[in-house]
C-alpha cells in the first residue's frame, strides 16, 4: 500500500471523528502556543534590557571609592574619600583605552523655582559625561569648560524637572534654587524616559563638578568617576589599565586590597541577561509540559482508536495489508494530529504574543527558531507517542482481530 493511500485513510479516519481529533490536538495547540508566547516575552525582555543598557552606554565604566562592597560590610567614612580630582586628571591623561571620562559628585535635596518645588539631586559632572551617558541637549546649551574652571552656578535639566518646576514655561535663563544656592538653567536635555530598572532618566540636573564640590558639598574628594571605553570589546582592557594606574597613584602594595571598585555595563548586562535567560528557560519548560500532556493525549486516543478498529485492522490484514502498512497508517494519524495542532498552535502563539504587546505593553520578540523548534518538537511528539499504539495495531493477529467484539 503506497503512502498516498495511507494518508487518505488516516485523514478520513480523523475527519470521521472531528471532535475527538480536535480535543486530542488541544494539548499540542496549548503547548506550542505557550512555548512561543513565553519565549517571545523572554526574548522581548532581553532585547529591551540590552537596548536600555546600550542607551546608557554599553561600554560605560563606573569607578567608586572604597573596596568591593558585595560582601555587604559597612565602609568607614575615610574609605569613601579615596578618589580625588588628581585621580581623574591622571586617568584622563594616561589611559589609552578610554574615549571619555568625567568626575561625578551629587547632592540630594529640594529644587525650588518660583512657587514650585520638587525633590531631586544635583549631579556635578564634566563635559564628557554627555558622551558617556549618551545625553544630548534638546534646546539651550551645555555649560562650558570656562564654567567648570570658574565654578559657575549654571545647570542643564531633564524633562521631568521641567514638567514639575516650570510647567509650560520655557526654563532657559530661569533660576533654580538648591540648598539656597541659585543656579541658572542654560539647557534642557532630550528625553530618555524610564530605563529597564524603572528609573526615570529625565529626573536629572547636571552642573559643573567644581560648582557642586565647592558651593554645595564643600568637599575635595569625588563620589565617583564615570568613563567610557574606546569600544565595548576594550572594556576589560580599560578596567585593567584603570586598576593599574589607581593602585600606583594610591601607593598600594601588591598585597593590599583595592581602595576603589570598578563596575562596567558589561557586568550589569551579563547579570541581567543571565537572569532573563534563566526565567525564559523556566517559562519555556513550564509551557513545554503542555506538549508532554498533549503527547500523552495522542497516545491515549490512539489506543482507543486501535481498540475500536480492531476488526477493521483484522480485515485489512486478511486481504493483504502488511504489518508495516498498519503501523504506517496509525503513525500517520498521530503525526497529522500533532502537525495540525502545531500549525494552529503557531498561529495562536504569534497572535497571543502580539496581544500581550498591544494590551499589556510588554516587549515581545518572536524568533523564527522558536517557531521551528516548537513545530519540530510537536512533530516528534506525534511520532514518539503514536509509535507504541501503532506498533500494537501492527502486531495484532488477523484472525483474533476479526473475531474481536
């Protein structure tokens, strides 16, 4: 018996039991749709995180005073003052792997403009901070090197500050008071929205680092140094170079621990991607259970089908059908069920992914390999779970099968 005839017989058998065939497919449909949707949500989240980190500067390096804090121990106040302006200047002059570097100091408090006030922080930075954090001035202008040298009381602000302090007014040239010190607004930053960790990137006020150090904090040390490697691939080289220079300038002995710590966006990206991948795998495994349940459903229904059609099997074998023909017939039925269910599941999975993005506004990304993988798995599920019932049918004794009531 050729394959075409076997396919027609299998298809006819399924059409004669439409509802039972559909209910058998349901487990496969739900499984495939779930796997595609879960993977789409996981991949969408991963891409969103990568995009946010890229916007923050994928090759950004952050240097903070004090040793490594991952142990959770409280640091002494003196350990928080290990970074000086001299360190910044040395790194700027000697580092070959850095494209930009900026000091960083900040002070939190209440911003006041006219009758409006808003709690935020003043961040003192250098001009290259804009390049490091990929910030741009939308209108107005950035403060200048002359402003840094003279510790000028000028600042640029983010959209959140504009919305809360100036409402619909143009803030350029207006005065913001912070800890009773007046600052003139010279520019407004282009909006960046919220990042992947839910932080408002527009709630920002930037001023010359010299101004914040002298007029607001009255300190000589830095709270941090932000830098940017020449390329993302050179980040590790830049970190090694920074470590070597700071250990030398801080006169640390070979056995001494670093009195500073360095973090990179690559480290953050790797950690977040690892967490996202783990969650995606977990969700996919949970969704994959539906495929196993669907496979068990196929096996169960195929057992029922073999039992119901025992006499038919006996008649076919008595007129010349071979065991391989009976095996192929029932195996084709199982594969048809799983493939049809898989196709429907793929359509529902893609539709559900779109719905999640449209309704819940979650980032989703359906990868072609997830569709191919789900479809391939459901086909293998049909073969795996359909084989044993089909083999049982093929092994029936024709005489006993014809006598079966």
